C-alpha cells in the first residue's frame, strides 16, 4: 500500500466518531468529532507501525499525515458506545488471494502485539481518574471472549478458550485467520454479516485498543 495516501473512512454518531484506515486493519481511533478522530488516527500511526513491522509490511512515515477520505457513514448505538460497528462500501471490495493473505497477516500481527504487551505488563494496572478499569488478566479474558464471539459471526463455532490455554487460543485464532485469508468477492463471510475487510478491522481494532490501553495504564518502571 504505497500510494502515498492513507485511505480512510469516517463513522459518525452524535456522541462519537471513528476514523479508520481502510487498508490497515486495526488502525482505527475515535473522537468526539470527525476532526478529533482524524487527529487521534494520525497520533496513533507510530504505534500502529509496530503492527505493520510485525506483519512484514512497509509502513511509510507519512502514513499518518496524508489522509484520503473515501467513505463516510452514519453510526449507530455501537458507534456511540465505543466500537467501529458499521460496514462501509469500501469493505465490500473484492479480495484477491494476495490481498486476503496480507489482511490475515496484519490481524495475526495485531494479536502478536497484544500478546507481547500483555506479557510485559504487570497484573495490576493504573486506575482511571474515578478508580475504574479492568486489570490485565480481566482484559485478556474480555479480549478472548470477544474473539470467540467474532469467530461465530464469521462462521466459526468454538468454545471460549481459557485465558491460560495457549493451544486453544491459537486454535481459535488460527481458524479465524484461515477464514480471513481466503480470496473473496466482498460478500459476507460464511453467508453471515461481515465481509472480510470489516471482520479484519473489527478483530484487530479490539485487540489493539486493549493492548494500547494496557500500555497506557502500566505504571512507569521505578514509579
């Protein structure tokens, strides 16, 4: 993806707007307005670069500074709640075998980044200004639960793995990656609701959103 511009979409709701990079699953940030969402997206480019590097994908330095708005859609209650919940027209673009394989590699890289951040984080995380927020292990359990649900949406039914069962987690994720890595005409996966591009975005965004939360709520060494 070396056109020099990052193709983005906006998903608007009265309370929150998401901006996301269409060709970089998981690089998706929110703000109270479209302008603030785009600012947040740009600010997170250096953090997302770690995912691209993990996937072996070149990530240009200007990726967060030159945006090309391709799609703009109305959000819903999911958007306002805090998740990118809308399929945009560009998500229905066909996927070649090469594109699908790239998509799956980026989702796998998002999981690898999540796992690495979890491995380096303390069990107890800094609380928010009102004392809220899950600790590390509860976040991991939440992410695995969400992934089990996402797997069902793309036609994969497996029991939710125990957070300590690495083999079961890898099996679930492997099945999801197998599904995402298949070429597609842009139709919903397994005849359900989500086309592959949206599924990849939602899955990777959720893992990265919580990975970055863990990073931000980890007390600096020596504090």
